[in-house]
């Protein structure tokens, strides 16, 4: 895992001019960290991850996880930037709805699941004490 100082990363001319609202990305990065590292050249020039880098800077991060690639040809750099931004696919509305329903289910376990967890904890507590007392 490689890291780089955020102030050493060079952001040159980019195709994406509008970074959009990065508040949601910042919240995600605060909670989960950086899910996908940014991509930079051996000389520290940003290839992919401008929104992630901007969010990290706004969060006050001093270092960020990077992938370094050996790429200096302007055409190759542009192809990487294009590829990074067009090959992603968002969830469909149906997939997103299903994901949130599953998250809600996991966040609120059923009565029987909660009861089973309490029973297991009760027996761990009882048998844990007996083991300690017999020593």
C-alpha cells in the first residue's frame, strides 16, 4: 500500500471541470476511509481520482493512498482519465432499493435473532464464570 502527501500531487489540466457536490463523498471517506486509491504517475501527476483527492484535502488529510503507474505519454494519461470516468456503473433504482431494504433488515434484526443472541450471551457468561471458578 503506497501513500503520498496530498500537497505533492500535481493536478494538471483535467477533462472533468465540475467536481459536483463532494459532501457525500467526504462523509463516505470519513466513515469508511478511501475505498479506491487515486492513481498518479511516477512523477506525482494525478491521473484518476480528482474528486477523491479534493475531498481528502477538504477533510484535512495530509496523506492519501495511491497507485503509481508508469505513464508519461499525454494520450495514455487522457485514456486513463476517460476510462476511469466512463466504465463505472451506478446501481439501478431497483438495485439501490433492494440494497437499502437489506441494510434496514440487517440494522434491525428480527425478534428471534435478538432473542437467540441474548441466549448465547447468557450461556457464554455462565460457562465463562464456571471455567474461571474451576481454575
